[in-house]
């Protein structure tokens, strides 16, 4: 099992910005694509953004394209999710995990391992 640690969530105003961090142990970023997901109450887990381990290519779900940006700093073993122009439909617990590929299947990326983290909560309110 591999457990990544998310942080950076909090209260953000509509139209505001928030940066989430995902710290990965060991050489995870050297070997796995990393996906950001979100889960809102009563909704299924949704794949939001993904970054490829080899060339750093990125993928986004349609609803966040042009607003969110995924990036990584291998020296910090960290993947970031920059959320810009946050909307009222964005609040959720945001999770990160190694994924099989940056391809969405039924709205989610396929996990490599069972998810066992805590996530980080983003709340949107004026």
C-alpha cells in the first residue's frame, strides 16, 4: 500500500483560488501517474486532474478545464492542484492517489492501490 498525504484545503470564496498539495513517499512520483479526485456528499468520487509520471503530461475533467492546474515538484515529492475561479459546485473532499493512467473511466481514474488517506476539504462560501 502507498499512502499520499493531502493538505491545503479550507474555505474559499467563489471566484477565489486555493492550492492543494499531495506529498508522495519514496519514488512514487517516478513510477506512477498521480490523480486528484473529489468527493462531495451524496456523490460518487470524481476524477478531477491527472499528471503523468514520465513526461508530465496533464489531463483534466471537463468541468475544471481552464480553471484548475495540476503540477509537480519532484524534489519536494509533491503534486499540486491549483484551483482558480472556484465555483459553488467545487466544494468536496479532495483526494490524491496513484492511478493506472490519466484516462477517465466512468468519471474517475483507476486507482493502483486501495485509497486509505484522509483527503483535504475545500469549502466554498461567500
